């Protein structure tokens, strides 16, 4: 199955390497930056297309991976769905649940498969923790804590036209970096029904927050907290701890940089997605599942703005 790349930035490079590692053919690239598009295409021996529509009309392209700025994800994915292409989208699925809902309608009408790059879900350590929680090994879940205390240099934002902006990044440390951990907590413990959030911009010269804290109330009665920042030099490993009446489980991820050196986890998502298409099943994270983490982050931002707890209408 040949894949097209939508976007040509850092994460699209990761997508391309993951696809190559999975033995797939990259049939073409389209991105908003022509120089980056040509560089990425040259590295992988493929063609550059002048428009998204041209890429989607290229016959060998049976599906696409989307790595454009977050605020463009739903629009690009919808275009792919209308062209009859399956689509695997970089997290977050988009930055607004209203746009995600329209995308889900497009995907349903087109009858194509949509997945989201939440690669942590397929890590062996997370699969083990999920199985042990579901088996009741830690008893009744009580608490969930997520820590994303990372550092990004000021150039990380200043060199980008979209990072840290509300319009294209949808937020800062929580929507971009922290959303992986939000998704993990939802994956492990189920839906969140209420959030209380505080955000601040303490170090970076960006529109959105570089520091966020949220209290999460889960439908199963568990309580959770998540801390996310990109201002904590030199950065610490990400941690998720689930505590229950009979024990606790800890996940720790040492990676703290913006550059993905090892694409093994992304490769797992690519391989699962291809298998999902062939088997007619849901991928590891589909559109409706991918919506949940965005809804939680939206609610945290609303809570921070309005200085009150916010209930999630459709957890």
C-alpha cells in the first residue's frame, strides 16, 4: 500500500521513516513549505506535488499520513476522506472538537478508515499496564498522575510560524506535548467527566501556555492530575502513575526532546493502521477515540479562562 505525506516538517520526517521501516512505498509529498517538501522527497526518493488535491489524485496513493500544523489537520483529513483515501493523522486529531465532529461525518460518509498517531498505546509497557488494570490487579483505581516536565528552547517556538499559537497549535504545552499523556490517562482509566485547570506562560514568548495543571474527575470515580510544561530545563522523564486500592503502576518515558530518534513506536502505529484497513477493523486510536483528548484539553483551557470547573457533555 503506497502512502502520501501531507506536510513536510519534523514530524512528517518521522512518519516517512516509520513508513519506510514498515516496508511501505512513499508515493509523494505535499507540504506548505516547498523547500522542506523537496528535501523530504529527495531523502525518500519520491515526488513533490504542487497541491494537496494533486497528491490525493495520484493513483498510487491509497492512504495518507498528515503531519501539517495541528489546526489544519481536520481540513486536510476531510479532503483525503472525500477523495476516498484512508488517513492517519498526527496528534492531536485537530485543535477543536467542532471541526473533529465535522471530520467524523466526512469519514463516515466516505467509508474510509481514520487513525491518530497516539503511539504510546502500542508500547509494550502500556499494553501491560492496561491489561493489569483491566484485570483488577491494582483494585479500584483511585488516582492518576501525569507529569510532562519538559524543556523546549526559545528557538523551538521562534523558528516556527505555528507552534505556540492558538490558531494553528490550539494551545501550548498541554495541547501539543501533554496531549499524549492525556490520551494515556483516558486509555487506561476511561472517560473524564469534569476538569479544573490553570494555565500560564512563564518563560516562552508565545501566545499560548507553556505551563498547565489540571484536576481530572473520571467517570469511574478516580481522580487525576496532569502537569505539563515546556519551560523546565533541562527536562525530566515523562511519568504516568495509576494508584488503586491494591497497588500502583508506573510508566516512565525518558524521551524529552522534540526530535524522534527511534521510530519503532510510530512504526507500530503505521503497521496497525495498515492491518486495520486490510481487516476492516478499528485502528489503535480512531477518530472518536482521538476526539476525547482534545475535548479534555479544550475543557481545561475553558476552565482556566473562566476560573471554574467545567463538565464534559459527551465524555
